[in-house]
């Protein structure tokens, strides 16, 4: 690697843009590759949703410094923003900063990352592999082409890769054929047309915060009957003791109230799993495995909010050691599984060694680095950026401040 490694940042979400600012501050040449037509594509897709965390936990010190230096307002305060507010008030402003001018390639999808001249199994742990540049296959406005980099930061997130409905995490029989009838992202149930759009019986699958949000909002629609499928027979709803995030605790309280059976248009089926899906009339016929035996339901809508995981296909030709349980890079996964009791606010900084993989100069950062773990916060991603970019910063250039 040269004294000034070229950095490829994959994804222009919050962590990707913060990584770009860190590279600029450290004197590292960089290019950001973003598949969407604008930055923060994933954030905008859940733009109607409020975060649990306030502005002060979602703006890195580096972002604030650059915005202040450019005379731009810095979002702040204790109010949690929506995804749209995060994108328009923060991330759009970051993308327009002089430090990032000409560095973001929009509508450019990274199809794969490899080592130039090497296959996955070759030169394990050798200096030859470490010295070989990365080769990126890109699909952009002018078609497919390649680019090279010395350091790759995968900040592509998870939101565009939802999990499936079936038992054991594989698709249920009939699920793939009915994919066009299944909504897999959290819809905007506050829209004026939501009461008509979601009229009838909705089969909701999942128990995380996205599913809890959907259940709360669907229960408020007057023409909707909700069948809520929860795999755990005794769900705890992700409650955190003495939760300092009011929005998160409110969802837990609401979910418990719905599960109590007091709402006449909501049935919560705890300990149930989806067995099969078939076309049925104008809707979908679903067979469930429950604690009392098989149950068949007829649904007008199927809403699958079973979580999201990153796409490992990007680096299938690289020597990335993934955790057998979480799918996250092994060192980081081991660190996270052993810390903080699952509360995202209590996660300690991981450290650079936890972020390393056997593939030299390749790092998975941001939500994707947590795999199936749901304890990621943006401030953790910003801290990861600091760990990595500081290690590669040019001598004599001050390291970026820690958010």
C-alpha cells in the first residue's frame, strides 16, 4: 500500500458520509459509492419513522465541526428525529460540504469486491495479499466498470435485505411465489390513505421494534383487523430496565397492552410460526404452527417485519471471518456478544482489533457490522470510523475527533 492509500467507502448513509469526512480530515484520498440517486437512500425508505435516540446521539462531532465551519446549522437537542429529518437536515447538508465535492458517485452500485490478481483462497495471511489492490466491480450510469482501492470500508447497511417469514429463517413454502403480496419494510401508516390501503385482515410477522411500531399503528386503523404472529411464546418485547429512551419503552408498553387481549381487533399469537402460504381468494391463506396445533388464517395483507441483515455477497471473494451465529465479522461479534447485556446505550467502544478481519485493509462498519444483533447505534458507527481512519491517517495530520 502507498503512503496515501485510496479509500473506497461503500454506501452514503450516516456512517459512510462520516467515514468520508474522516478521510478528508486525515488527508486520505477517497471515493464514496452510493447505489441510490441521492445520499441516505436507506434512511429515506423509513423516513416516516422516528428514531428512539435524540439528535445529540445521531450527529457526530466531526459532522458538527464541518457544518459549523461551513456556516450551516447543526441539528441538536433531545428530540428524536424522523428518518426524513435525519436525511434532509443532516445528511443532505453533509453531502454538500466542500470536503465531499466530487467524491460521491451516485447511482453506482458495488456488485463485488475482490483482490486484484488473487482468488479467495490464495496467499492466506501473506504480504502478497496485503499488497494487492482491491478490485471493485461497479454498475453505474455508464454501465459496468471497475475501480481500484487500497482500503475498503463497507458501510452498506442492512435495510435492503429483509429476512424471510418461514420457520427456521428459510422461506416458507409458497412465500417466494407470493413475494409480490408481501410488504417487508415498515409502511407509513400515518398517511391519509392508510385506512383504505390496510383495510381488512393484516397478518403481521415479527416482534422487534419495527413490528411493534406497525402493530401500534395498525391497531389504530378503524377498518383493520390485526393477526400478529410472534415466534417467542413469552415475548419480553425487548424491554430494557429503567429505559432512558421514552419512545422505546412506550412501544414495549403498547405491545404488552395489545397482547393482553383487550383490543377487539387485535389477536397476538405468541409461540406461533409461519408454515405455508398459498393464494386464497383475493388474499393469502396462511398456515401457522402454534402451541395448540395448526391454525389456518385468511389475510388480505401480509406484513413481514422479521429483521434485516447485511449482504455478504459483496465480499464473498475476500477472506472475511464471519460469526457462525450472528453473521457479523467474528472479532466484533465476539466483543458485542460479551458486553452490555444487550442494551445499545451501554455498548462500549469495540476497538480497532475487533474491527479487523483476516482480509487486510477491509472493514465492515455501521449497522452491517452488527449482523443479526439489534443493538447498533449511529454513535457506535461513528466510533468505528474513528478507530479505522485514525489507524490509516497520514503522519503529521491530526486524527479526527472522537464523536
